[in-house]
């Protein structure tokens, strides 16, 4: 079955009644966890971006606290999972400021993690790639916030 384009879906949604739209959304939410998470963000968190960022940071803190430090294999696996979640949550927001702030926070947690990630080539490469990604994204952020985030990045680059 071929999927409809975004424009076709938008045009079709314009013709739906309010009740039909609610039923359609409820049905959509049942199918994928990501759909439910995105709708939750849009309904409850989109109006207060700062609280959303703080809740994601709290989740990152919890995830970092649960990392199994017995071997670098488990550390790598856990950090990739945390990064995947951070990227997913920043994608829900759709704002470059939020994405940059969350990634910088992730990098700070990664940098201060014990045992040091700088002793492992794979983790160091992951760290460097995300650092470069944030630097590239800073060009799309407002100038005032860009300066603050740049200071945080400089601290991370020196370590």
C-alpha cells in the first residue's frame, strides 16, 4: 500500500468533522509509542519549553545513573540509547535551541562520567561527532543564546 503525501493528508483532514478528527487521533495514538509521546508533547509541554527541557534533563540524569560501568561495552550501549532518546525528544520540540541545549547537557554528562569516556576510542568519537553537530547547529540559533551555548561548548572542547 502506498502512503499518501503530507499535502494529500492535510487536504483530507480539512474535510473531517471534529468528532471524526478526535477518533482518528485516538486511533493513531494506539499504534506507536512515538505517536503518543509526540501528541503528549504537543498537548502538555509545547507551551512551556523550559519545563520540557528540565524534564528531559532529569530523565537523562536518571539514565546516566543507571549505566552499568562494568565494561565499556555496556557504557557504549547505554550512552547510544540515551543519545537516541535525547535526539527523539529534541525532534518533538523542533526547535534548534532545545536541541542544542539538550545535546550540550548530554555532552556535559558524558564528559564528567566515570570511568572517563576519553579512554575509549568509540565513546570519544561519539563525543566528538556530537560536539561538531552542536557547533554546526549553533549557526541557526538566536544570537544571544548562541553566545551562551558557545561558552558551554568551549568548556567541553577544552576537556
